C-alpha cells in the first residue's frame, strides 16, 4: 500500500507515519511526502479555507497511491472566545473517489496581539509568535508549534495533528453495525 502525504513538514509527516502504525490495515504502508500547494492562503483564517487547504493538499498529492493525505492548520471564528478565533488542524484523506475529513481539538492563543498580527496584518502563526518574541525559532511550525510552547510540551504540533488524522481515519475503519 502506498500513501502520499501532501507536505514535507516534519511534524505532519511524523504524525502520519506514527498514526499508521496504530491501524493494522495501514501499518505496512509506504509513505511518500511531497510538497504540494494548498491553494489557500499561507495562514487560513476560516474553517472553510482550512478544510479546502487540506482537501487541496490531498488532491494535489494524489498520484499512483492508495490514499493521499492533506493536513492544514488554520483559524476558525469561535463566538465567545477572547480573540474571536481558534486554531484547528484539518486532515483530509483521499481514496481516489471521496474525501474523509477529520479535525483536531481547537485552541485559542492567549495573547490577542498575536491574533491581530495574523488576522489584521496577514502574518502566519510562526511569523506572529516570532514577531512578539514568543519564540526565536522561525521553523516552529515544523517543530513543536505554538501549541507545544503554550502547553509547555504537554501537546505539540505532531500530537495535535494526530488528533485530526485519527478522526479522519474513522471513515476507513471497518465496523459491523
């Protein structure tokens, strides 16, 4: 079995490779990471745009495989939240006919000025947290991610991505109802 991952982001690729080992029918799959376009903005600002980004990554990486996987993190409007936005990770698994979508838990950045830099100034999450001095790692999105810093390592970008993968994989499990 061959599975293509529509990103070379280390956190995303590692998440896929680790999750596949949990599923007997996918554990022996060969994965291939390919850099493809999400065809959405660098920092999606709506749930719709984030889902489209994941779907586009899965579709754009589909070639000579059994499944392709697209993963996209982005913002979504959440009423009652302090900034009005939360970050969520979306996974789209494509089987050549249909997409199987899963989402992670969502979280809100506690510093409203970071959200302003993203929403109003157009920076992505990594750029925004670097600008405010939250980290000095320009590649934080391929490492622990902002979530890793905020949770003090209790959850990192890879684990957050795994949540979205697990919920998308529900569609590929065999159940007898």
